[in-house]
């Protein structure tokens, strides 16, 4: 009993030091307007993502901006959500560099980083809770979403991987880390397939009312969600 209580306390402490990194630095060139500010059911995609993060890691959210940073910063400030905003000046070089930038701003006592993208509108609390449970069971392993036959984000990276993430440059991402089946716990998350890159994507999403119902949209993008 004493051992079990100690294990529970250790697990709770580990979870209390989980931080979330929201990557929202892209220019949305294919959509021709900031996808972060696209509204779905009354909220922007960025706000939806940040609120999900704040629900599960309250006060421990880092948002990495790049393109349209001033506009997005003002938008977030109106929401009064406790978070840390950081701007990657080299956002044009790619998502891998932005992830590296954000990880470098993690506090020293952070036990792991939950990485979210701002354009996966069907990701909600239940998706992330499944990832957190998987990570808590094996806190030294990466817990990643499984969809399209690949592991991708959302994903939780334990602190032991921070150095590797910090070395990412340009558009080089975490694909190599996520495809190692010996170190990654995969959690089914078909809802992660849905994202917003084009006007067609947005129209299809709104046609589905932003629900988790099956959509033609789901046929793609496992590769990109592996952080390239």
C-alpha cells in the first residue's frame, strides 16, 4: 500500500510538470489568410487549441508564433488565458525550427512537453487525456497520436528528449523520434487526421459542423503530422 501511494504521488507530480507547446507560427500560404484565426463554432482555431491546453495543463502553456505574430498576440491577449507567448523570428525556415525554439523556453522543472498544432480542430480534451494516460503509464517514452498508419502530433515528449528537440533546425522535424517503435507509445487518434490547409479543407470541415463524424478529409497528412 505504501509503495502504491508513493507511485501515485510520483505520477501526480510528473503530470503537474507537464507543459504544453502550441505551434502556431506558419503563414497559411495555401489558405491565403491566417488559419489560426479561422472561426469554427464561434471560436478561432488558435483559441480552441489554447483553451484545450489550458484545461489540461493550466498555467503551463507556451504558444510559439511567427507569421502575423502581432495580430495573433493581440488576439490571444483578449482571451485572458494564462500563457507564455514566444515568437520565432526564423519561422520561415520551418516547423522543426519553431519546435526547437519553443522547447528552449521550457522551464527547468518541466517533466515533458505536449506538442499541439493550432489547426487540428477535432482534437479535444479526450484526445489529450488518452495521450496523458499513456505517457503516465510509461513516462520515459514518447506518447504519440496514431493516424494514417503513422505516429504524429499531438504527442508528448519526455524531458529526456528535449536535447534532441532543441537540435532541430529548419523544416527538419521529429519524424525520426516518432517512428521508433521501441520508444514510442502509439495512441489511436483518427481525429488528428483533420486539419485546415486550404479553403476546401475549411469548407469541408464546416460542412461537417466541426464534429468528429467521418469526413473525406481524413484520407491524408499522416506524414506532415509527424512534424515532417
